[in-house]
C-alpha cells in the first residue's frame, strides 16, 4: 500500500521543459528538445497521440488513436495530419496523412488492445533525412524518460516540452495489466501524468518514452492505454497507471511496411517478420477504469486549435473509437467487433451487463439466507415433546452460550413400570 501511494504522489509532479543541456552526475546529456518528434492531428486538431518517429517520413502511432468505420477498417471520413517538430524550429510543420499510408498491425484487437500499434508514412519526398534509433533492450536497467509534446492553442507553435523521469513499481503494474504480467518485454508502465493543455482539472499521459544510453536518448516505447483509479480522467480520480508498447518488438512489422530495416541500439538482427503479443485479455479490476486513445476527445476539449474557450459537443457518432473509456472486461474479444455507439454506449452496456447478473446473484443469496433463517426458527419453535432437551441444547449452542448453561443431551425418561400395583 505504501508503494501505491508513493506512486500516486509522484504521478502528480509535473516536470518543467528541458534546459539547453541537462547535467546528471558527471555526464552531459542531450535533452529531449534536441530530438525530432511529432503528434497526430485529426480534423485539423491536435490529439494527445504521439507519432514515434522512424526518420523524417515515417513513424509508429497507437492503433486506438485512429477512427474505424467497422471492424478494423479505417473511417474514410476522418482527415489526418502529422504535426512535425524538427528539433530546432518552434513552428509546426503539417503533413497530410493519407489512409493508404496508415498500416494497422494485422493482429490489433480493439477489444483487448493487443498489438495496439500502426505504422504511418508521410512527407515521403522529404529532402532532409535522419536516423532515429530504437532501443532494443526493453529499457533493461536504463533510465526512462517520458515526453509529452503539445501545440499552442492557435496551432502555430510548439509549447515547452514536458519531460519526467520516473521509476516503475513493477508489482503494482502487474496487478493491473494482464499484458504486463504476461511479459515485461512487450509493455512498459509508469504512474506519471501531465496536466491537460485545455484544462488544469484534467490529466493526460505522456506520449512517448525514451531511455538514456550514454549521452543520447533512444526511442523506446509508445503510449497505449491507462488504468485510472476513479470515475474519470479529470477531478474524479486518485491516480493512474499508464502502459506503453515497446517498439523494438514491432521493428519487423515496420520494416515490412517501409521496405527497409529499422535502426536499433544495441544493434539487433534485422527482421521483417511480424511479431504479435498473442491472445491476452483485458481483465476487470475493482474501482478502476481503462482509458485509451485521444484524451482531448475524451475530455471534450475544443474541436480545433483556436483556443480552449468553446467546449466541443459530445460526439456520439458510430465511427470513432479514439475516445474510449470503459470498464475492463474479461475475454479475448473479437477483432471484428470494434466499439460502436448505436443505442446504449459501451459504458452503459457494460454497466447493464454487470449490474443485472450481480443483482440477480445478490437476490438469490438473500433468499437463501432468509430461507435458512426461517427453517432454523421453525425447527426451534416446532419442538418434539420427546426431544425438547435436544432443541434447547441446539438453541444454546447457536447463541454461543457458556458450556455450563447448555442443557445436557436429551435422555429418554424411565420405562413405564408395568408391575401391577398391590391390592
């Protein structure tokens, strides 16, 4: 319990933007601001979804940040952009993202968030290229650096980068994620969060995780989903655990899409094979909610980048899965069943599907207890005149009376003396 509250306390410490150089001990580190980065935009508005860059024209993005028409088919009505930061300029470069250039992992399951990853290609005629290295060690023994990028309200410039370094309480992370339990090689975990760009009452997770390697940062993991202890991601929660997908496991998938190997450090054998996490369910946890996708949509932030003054209308369309809040449910799920919003919402269906069976079970238990009590009272009250002492003993024992007041076992009276009376 002490570890849990320690994690929650650390989770609410917002780190300031990095200085021009960061010095830790005797080593001089390149800060995160020196590195290129990107955000996904939908309908012209920034999201909380980072693009983990694989160079100047490709990157990873979480699959649950995308909109789907049905199953895992992308919704053609959603327009996407990549908001690009080149490591030097404060201005935001915007690159359109075509549906044909979005490649969702073939084993992605929207119900369980297994293989929650996609590869995107943009700005494919870029004249300036660079190499982005992916950590191949699953952050083993390395300092984890979490980064959140945001764009100013007018959409024209990047805000100060938010970074934090926070250790992981492995035991707590395992308690609330079957994916983390199954293998620490697939998923990273932290309790760190940042205040939302649009509301100081709401929190958002960090978008991407790096690890320190010498004086450099290596790209390591991309945000996937969170388990929130409470009812929402704003005022009504007491803490978060956020889970991040290690990218090295999907280097083969990206290489298959891009037609080139992915640069890793330490150098790992090149692979174009598509690995999968396998069949791992989401598990229901008491008083916890699973959240993933674009948090600005979940928290009803403005629909565009013009400023936070006008909240967006609730979106009840059936074609978006990027704003998803639901209690975790067991079972592997079916990748063909993307979340829909016809009739009852997902949350409402879960509530009905959970409360009704629990209520029925509760009524059955109450009826059984009432019947047992009635039967016991009836036995106590309907005494057999030939077993009265036995009933008294039973009542005394049930009332936990002292042994000295418990009547002795029933002993039948003496046999009738049939000897004729003297005359």
